[in-house]
C-alpha cells in the first residue's frame, strides 16, 4: 500500500497553530525570509499518525532478528535509556564550569578507565563520533608522532584486502599511501607478503582482529614484530571487539592505537547515521597526541587538560556524552564477568548458526569462527541463478533483516552473519530454517526468490536507479 508523503496530506488551514507568536517586524530585514516557508499544513494528530505509521514499517533490533555482519546489532537494554534520560545528565551544558559538572566528568573519566582496562591501552579519548572518525583520529595521531620524530617521510599504510572500506578511506584522508595486503587461502593476513613490503616508509598497519571473515589472526605477534621492526605503528579497528571482550586485549597483542565502537560492542543504539561514539585508546608513547582536552583526576576533582603535542579537537566539546553514558551503564550492569560472558555467547551463537548452515552454503573458513562468519551463495548462483541479493530479499518476508551482503569483497556472493549474544536459540533456529528454506527453494522455484519480497509494504526496488537518481526533496511540479 502506497503511503502518501506528509506534503501530500497537507490541507490548507488544517494546522491552526502558529510556529512563532511574535511580530514579524521584530526580525531584522537581513534575517527575514524572502519566500514563504514550504511546510505541510496538517493537524497535530495527523502529523503524529503519519510518522507513527512510518515507524511501524522500519525494522530494528526491537522488531526482530538483525544479523548484520560486522555491525553488532545487539539488543540495547532499556536501563541504558533510563539512565541517559535522567534530567541532570540530559540537560547539562558543555559550557558549564568544571566545578559544577563534576558528576558528568566523573562518568567520562571512569568510562575511560574501564575502556582502558578492557583494551589494555594507557589512555583514551571519548571525542570521536563513530568508528570511521576513530580511525581518522588514530591515523592523525600516528602521523603527528612520526612527524615529531623527524620521520614525516613515512607514508605507507598497510591494509588487508578483507578490511572494512573505511580503513583505506581514512588512510587516504590523512594523506597516506594505501598498500593492500592479500589474504591467504585460509583468510589470514599474508605474513610473508607483509614482511616483504614493510620498509623505512612504513607508517602503520590497520588491522581488525578477528578479521571480517570472523577469523582470529593467529600470527598477530609476528605481524606486530614486523611492523614495529620497520618503525611503524599498529592500529586496531575495534569493530569486531565483541568477539574478544574479556578474553584478549589489543594492547597485549601489540597494538599501539585503536578505536572502539561504543554503539556496537557496548550496546548503545545505532543505525540511520547515528548517534555513535568511537573512543580512541593508545599506548603511553602516543598519549600526548590524543585530542584536546583530556580528562584527568586531580585529588578528588576532575579536570580537563590540554597537551601541546595534541592533534587538537576532533569534535566539538567532549564527544556524544549520552551515548558514552549508555555504554558506561552497560559496563556497570554486566561487570567484568558479564562482558566476558557476552563475548562467549556471541561466539557460541555464531558457531551454532555456521554449523547448521554449512551443508547449504559455502563457508569461507574451516573450523570454528569468532562472533561472525561469512558464507557464499556462489555455488547456488552458478547452479540456479539465485544470488545473495535474492536470498537476502527473501528474508524480509520472514521478518528478518538480511545479513551484510557482498562484503568482504574478496568473497563472491558473500553473506556475512553476526547473530550477537542477545539472541536465543529459538531465534537462531528460526533464522537458520529461513536460510535453509531459501537455499532449497533456489533449486525448486527460483522465480519465487527472484520476485522476493512479496509481503512487504514495498516490493523489490530499483536500487541502482535510486542510487543514481535520488529524489531528495518534495516539489509540487
């Protein structure tokens, strides 16, 4: 059923309220609009019903299973929202004096300390808004470190071919040359190739561990030795931290700087562009380059402190405070033991699904996986013409959000599945049954999958056309 736009529901005179109860003459001429504001004319109740209706069509973790690989779409406990809605937190202003925002500063400091403990890092900033922002911040720190040592000629950043797409983008934004490192047949970093390429121009290696195939890099100690011997730094992409939290710390693996996704691993809502939080932690050697200001404890007081070597601010004020507050609530709720159990269950759930599905889809790694796994519909496509996209679309009819598709790029017809720890065996079995049924249907009735979804409000869209010719505003023409 077609849903009219809010502009199409507009009826002249429907909204009796005025936006502003003031004399238009009080607005200085230079600020006055030259044309009438183009707003829909609807009553308040129609406005509320319109957006409630749209909200019911959206799919989120609260609506159903959301196994979006590498995104950790776990359930976000309501207590996190309750704490974030406390008035004294919600209404604090970043320009208040430090003396009357000590409670909020204490939260930021204790969150930073907790994250340092979990990651094995020396210090941390909460400023970055999300993962890619954390990547950029980390690389800016690495670059400033090298330049401060008179080694600004270091311009190579090594990135595995299985990496998140933001990694090479972040490196390029800082002005580095991206050097791709191939994966072995088993999905690991090609250590021999890395050793061949590492030289005096090495600035850094960007690495996710476990990687995007859901495999833990078993040669991580050797990889760290190669980069450090060449004079470079190791950056850890924290997107997959949900697999190792409480078991392994990036700092202990040899990483020098890293970002975390609080909006993934530490359970704060994300999607639709935000909000997010991508704290960056580092070793003592890199700590002076963290963004200003850093938060310190001086006796019983919490203070902001600037460093002369800092890369400067990367976000206004101190980061997305309420997102950070949600993460701190999550950490306090679970404690160290609970965080470890979360990783255990995330890995268990992924391995359970992988074991059930391996007879119907090609798995891209043998043996156990970590918190996610990548399977391929390549064989199904070759034999039936049904693609990973067709299978993903069919899952919408089962009220399941599809896995991540066509990533990593090194896997043809890839479907990356991450169930997270918050899903029950009942849900996992239902999702496996749906995927198995789709694999079987590909051979029995491929046309049905080509036409999926069939029960959603909007059927299959022209995604290429929408991407190339987007309509971003409403006009009456």
